[in-house]
């Protein structure tokens, strides 16, 4: 993995954290719906242990924290994490940590391991490295919320500004998942996004 990509992601997200916060409420509503989709396939109780990778302002971690007190969010951006901590400090734990550092966690340490709109920022080698780690630390489900193949000039423009691998992600993500997981399914969430539900074993 090119360390420059991580430094760039950290810099960009530190910069846009205040703007991202403006969309937080809407994201939280959407992620409640995504968690409800997950619950149709994987029961979540007060004992369920959840890891949210690239937690950002904590919207997905926050949605999970309404169901279980065992939620951990990790992110490499200090500013995104402080925003998450401000909102959910009492309900979830947040750690400054990059996605490829999941080797700090034990095998099957979490029941559900999730990532929302983080993986499309990276090329296939890093995406797959992270997916393998997410699979290793998950016991029940890996849930990815991210783009599904669609056409949007506006998104292409915005993602190009962020320097993400958005187009390549949409073309290749299905084969990333097929290579890493024994099985997975996609539930369409909007015209442009889906919930990818993956079985770790
Ligand atoms: C588009 S935001 C999504 C935030 C949140 N998951 C959401 O959906 O609201 C992507 C987040 O992933 C974080 N991120 C990017 N690359 C990362 C990496 N390699 N490890 C951990 N976090 C990362 C960014 O700092 C940012 O907070």
C-alpha cells in the first residue's frame, strides 16, 4: 500500500470533517435503515459486538449503538473522530486507527464488522487487504455500505475531486467480494448505493 494514499485520505477527511458533519443527521437516518436490512439476515442483540471501519462522524456506529452498547468505531482522521466522539462518546468507543491495522484485533473479535463509503477510496490491493482483515475479525457478518454500479456525472466529478477509485470500485468490487468471501449478497439501498452482506465463513 502506498503510504501517500493514506496520508492524502487523512488530510482530505480532516479538511472536510466540518462539511461532512452537516449531513450527519440524514446519514444516521439512512444507516438505521441499513441496519434494519442487516437485521433481516443477522439478529442484533445487546450482546452483539460491532466494529465500524472508517466510522467518520459516527453515523453508522450511532445507529448500531441504539441496539447494542458494544460498538467500536475506527478512523484515521482525527477531525472525523472528534466529531463522532462529540456525538456518541457515551454510547460507543472510538479509536484512531487505519483500516489495514485490524491485525490489532483477535480473530472473530466482533460479531458484525461494517464499513460505509470507505473502501471505494482505494485501489484493489488495499481494498482486498482490508476485506480480508474484516473477514478475519468477524464472526457473523461483514456489512459494506457503498456504491453499486450506476451512472452519475455529479458523483464522478465529486469523487474525482476526492481522488477516489470510485469508477474502478464499481467495476471490480463484486469480484473483490467473490475472491474474499465464501458468499455474499447485495441489497439495493438507493439508485447509487447498496448494502453488501458478506459471510465470513
Ligand atoms: C466518506 S467517509 C464515510 C464516513 C462514514 N463511514 C459514513 O458513512 O458517514 C470515509 C471515512 O473513512 C475514513 N478513512 C479513509 N481511509 C481510511 C483508512 N485507510 N482507514 C481508516 N479510515 C479511513 C475517512 O477518514 C472518513 O472518515
